[in-house]
């Protein structure tokens, strides 16, 4: 598997952990790397600084909302589907930017989102129910992993697509 497809899976995995953090991190990286003055495609819009700011605000809201007792379960159908869509979209964008096959990146991003969603749902449930740790501790650890892991993934992107 080439590194572009691995990054597609990894950004999908991040979306499985925090659905809005993956596009926020990706859009930030693209806006710093390949800004486009006149957007024409999804990739162009993701490379806009304004888009990056909007996704960052959404990601911040998601991080805060995750700590609330009323937060929906990430495996409920709407939440799960949203994570898969974000993972697939971000995986496709990574593949496009790196000059690889977009459908393969989308599939791998979606699979990464499924893996991230299920792994961290079960990990946090285990920490809370079996070990007795407050869920907030698991959530904060997950936030740190999203930030560190997500930055590592997007900073590894090597854009080859000419967007202008």
C-alpha cells in the first residue's frame, strides 16, 4: 500500500474519532499549502482559509459537545454515517491532492472511519464501565490523539495536484 492510501485510511480513522476534526485539519493544511484564489471544485473550497476557519469552529464545538452528558452515541446511525462520510471525503481529498485514485482513497477513508469509530467507542466504554475512569478522561485522551495524530497525518501530505 502506498503512503497516500495509508494517509487516506489514517485521516478516515481521525474522522471516526472526531468527525469534524479530520476536515478541519485537512482544510487547514491545504489552505497553508495550496491556496486557490478562485475555487471551482471541492478541493479548491477546502483549500480556502475561510473554509478552514469554519471547520475549525465546528471541530471545537464537537470537542466541547463530546463532553456533555447529552452527547449522542457515536455508533447511532446518523453519527456513524456522518463519520463515514467525513472519512470518505477526507480520504478522497488526500488521494486527489497526492495524485492517486480518488475512489480508492474514499473507500480507505471510509474504512478508517469505521475502524476509528468502533475502536474508540469500545475503548472509552471499557475505560468508563470496566475500569471506572470518568468518561471525560477518555475523551481528553482521545482529543489529544486526534490533535497529535491528525497533525502528523496532514503534515505528511505531499501535494502534487496543481489547483490554480
